[in-house]
């Protein structure tokens, strides 16, 4: 297995796995399959960042994209110490084989290599127990709940907000 940053040429594979994620796990994401399915391959290609402070990691087995996770660092000066983890998905047949852990490890290591980034943030649908266990096992902590964050098919979903400090605070800056 290989984990690497997605590049523009991965747009077809990225589109396919993203649509699969939304189709198979509609409750876990803030967008819907129908919203994404109408987007062109160019729109998916444009979504793949080319800088080092924003990226999508992909896990490949024999050239097949089997898992993804996205990283986005805040750009505003007062918020650059924060980055967001999003869009984590591992194909159903590869779950519980450590793929999510491999992706998360690579993301955390790359995050640590970005000078300003000190905290990783994510949100997760409260009922997504498997994913929550993965994040907790890596040291993420729940720091809040956003009630009724998603509404889909007349059903509400709460989000748990999680964070992981990846660098020690600089006490000299206080």
C-alpha cells in the first residue's frame, strides 16, 4: 500500500471514491451524493490542492484508490495555527484493516512538518462510532457538540467537535 498526496491527474479516482463515500455513508458528510454527482471532472480536479498546506491524501493498493483524507490549514494570520481534517473515507471492503490509521498517521506527520500548525480540528457525526474510536485512539479529544448540525430527510444529526494538539504551545508568546 502507498499513501501519497493526490495530484490533478487523480481527479477521476478522487471523484469515484468521493461519490462512493457520499452514496454509502450519506449521514457522515455535510454534502450529498446528488449535489456532488452533477459536478464535472474539472470541478473535482480543481478541488485537489497543489500546495503543501492543503492536500488530500490517498491510500492506494495496486493503483486503486481505497481511502482518502483531506487537510486544510487556515490562511488568516490569527488562525494559521489550526488545520482541519475532513472527508475521511475508506472503502467498505478495506475497513478495519488499519487504512484509516495509516492515512491519519501520514496526515498528522505532514501537519507537524508545517511550521505554524499546532492543532488539528475535525467534526464527526455523533453516531459514527467506528470513526470516533479511530480519532480517539490517536488522541483526539471531544471539545464540543453542535446540535442539529445536519438535516437530511427530515432527520437531524449532531456533530462532535474534536481536536488534537500536535505541537506544544510556545509559552513565550503569552
